[in-house]
C-alpha cells in the first residue's frame, strides 16, 4: 500500500492522533511524549501526516510565514518511523508541505528552516539550493544572520553558536526533525557537522535551504 501525506490545521488534531504521534517515538533515545507533542498543536499552525492506509508513518508540525519579508516554511517537530517506509514518508510529507508553500507564496523562492538531530535529517533538503551548513563551506555573514533569525524563531537565539549553527540545550525537551534513513549513507562526511551536538542535552543543528520558485511551480521537489 502506498504512503500518502495530507496537511491540515493543528487545531483540528484529535487526542487520538496526538497519541499516535507520541507512540511513534516512544521507544527511542529521544522520545517526544504525549505532553510535548500536545504542546506542538498550540505552537505551530499546520501538521502533515504520512500514512500507509490507517498506519501512521510520520508527522511534521510546521508553519508558513514571512521572516523579514522572506517566504519561509518552518518545520518545528517532525519524525518518521524506523521501518523501510521512513524515506517514503519523509518525501511524502515534504512534498505536501511544498505544495502548501506554492499555494501560499506563488512565484517566490521559499526558505526551508528546521533543527536537525542527526546527519540523515539533511535528506529533507534534497533538491534545495544553497543548503547551509554544509561541509567545507564557510558561512557568509548573511547566512549566519539567517541562523540567528531561525534560532530566534525557535526560541533559542541566546543559545546559538553562529559559527557552528548549533543551539545548546539545557536538558529540557527540544523539537526538531528526527529522521534516520533505512539506507546506508554515502555522505558520511555530514557527520562532522554534528561533532559539537549533544542530542541528549537538547542541542540541535540549525539548517536551511532554498526551494526555488521554478522548482516549486514545476513540482520538481515532489518527485
């Protein structure tokens, strides 16, 4: 059965759906429990769910907004299951969010911003332009400024190192994009970006990239 994704307002989430989401990460090292997931319903505008029939394979809380006038798709909390369906679920969720971004910001480039827990999370940035941070790239002043803007939006401006793009945690639960690919990774060098990240403490890596208007319009980011 195919995995399909759909996006709706967070206010329409049922308690049963929230329990499903919490159950998806219940046995993991970083567990997003029901209390934390429930708070996301209040903090974000949209939620995307990837399902295989009635089975939840992934979810993503996000919002579409302008940051300093720039169209932005911000992912606050997202995860997929750890089966062979994980990659398919991630692609389906991102495709549906890009569809929403195109409707909200026609003919404009859109910035995708989130916090990553591990290198596999960069899979969410597939086919995007100018993804930062990246290996052997020295961030420009404007790119560092974007890291600060995103850290502020995520409530971690004072804890950001804008050279490494890492926000330091304090042991409290922190959101982000939690994804592990079922496939072997060819870009193992991405792991070096996570050297200073203590995930258990709540550290996260701020990452962003650009969905170009022409790619959104042509549906190239959804394939």
